[in-house]
C-alpha cells in the first residue's frame, strides 16, 4: 500500500530552497566586494580551510579568512597588508604564479601544492584550489579566490614512506 507524503519535499542539503544569486557588484570605494555568504558561499570560516581572495592581477589581497590564525599563525589583517605571494617558498613561487595566471586567463579551477611560511618560521604545505570570481553577466574577472588546506602531515607521511621504500629497495639490491 502506498502512503501519501505529508511533509514537504526538501531541496538541497539543508532543506532550504537554494539561495538566490544576485548580480556581482563592482568593487566598493574601499576596494572590497560585499562578502555576503549567500553570494560567495566559499568565503566562509570552515574549520581547517583558509580562504583568500586577490585582485584580478594577483597583486593584493581583498579578503583573508579568520583561519589564517590557526593555519599560518597570522592575523587576517597582517596578511591583507602583505603581497599575496610573499611567504611562498621560492621553489614553489613559479608554480603559484602560473596557477594564478591560468585562473585569470579563464580556467575554471586550478589546483596547486605549495609551501607557505608560518609566522613562527616553519613551512606549511598547502593544497590550494584556485577559482576565478566573475561577473555573471559580463564574465569580467572580479577576483581570484583560493581555498587551501594544511596538508603538511600528509606530505611528511608520503615523504617518509617514499624514503622507506627507497631504503628497502637499496637493501634488497645488496
């Protein structure tokens, strides 16, 4: 026997109807966009995720999430005052620039693994996803957003396993 559904159908993961999307607005007088979470859902304070936004040319930050404290040891305001690539390990700088350039040129999403200096001086491995933020009507590039996670433990584990495998291979040859 069939039963009649008495509760309303849910839409989306939260049960709420999808948020309306609004037209992207140009930069305000302060050089920043309105970071309304309904318009920019990735610009959040998810645990373990660092969100940064830069100008289209990548020369200055327009937004840094509060997780900068826990991931990099800096206050968001301190990172806003620094050029975006300051603190990126020299060996990773070209890869970081290329990723930003590809995103600005039209790529929908880029991924980059790089090291960034923590406030206390040690390197933090970051796995970053880079997205262009475009005006939905004109397709003009407004900002570049990167969402990054600290993957230092994963990188250290992979390197330790690789060294172990190399050592075992060397012993097996003897």
